[in-house]
């Protein structure tokens, strides 16, 4: 399977050194996470959703004995289930992107130039 690349022939070649250092890897990467950034970045994105913030607020509020309505553990259960389901979904999607990027990056390439 071949990948065909059509470069921009009108490009000024005087900036070649700067462009070649900026795009030195020349690979495609569409993944959002790495192993070290998955948990913090995913939690940051999850708590930007209003529903997750609302349930987190209820969990924090339930830790005060004056306001406690349910048991503390029961209030944490919906938040944990939703966050885990979203994390698993995001991890699977990102892994599929990683595998697709890997197949694209290791495919044979034919470059047409003038």
C-alpha cells in the first residue's frame, strides 16, 4: 500500500533549514495523550463538563456532616462510574488513533515533485 504526497511546489526554499528543523520527524501524530499525561489531562477535560462538576460538588458537599444526605461512598459512586467509563472510551479511541498513525508512518511513500 502506497501513500502519495504532493508537496507545495510554490514554496520558497530559502526557509528550508528552518522548516526542516521544525518538521524534523516528518511523521503523523493525531493522538491526544501519552502514558504520562493521560490521567491528568483526561481528568482536566472531564471536569470541564458541567454535569461532572455538579456531581463532584455534591460529593464534596456530602463530606460535611451538617449537609450529609446520603452515605459518602454512595455519593461518590456515580462520579467514579461516569469518569471511568469516559476514561476507558478515551483510552480506546486514542489507542486506535495511535495504531492508525503507526500504519501510516511506516507505509511506503511516493513523493511527486516537478
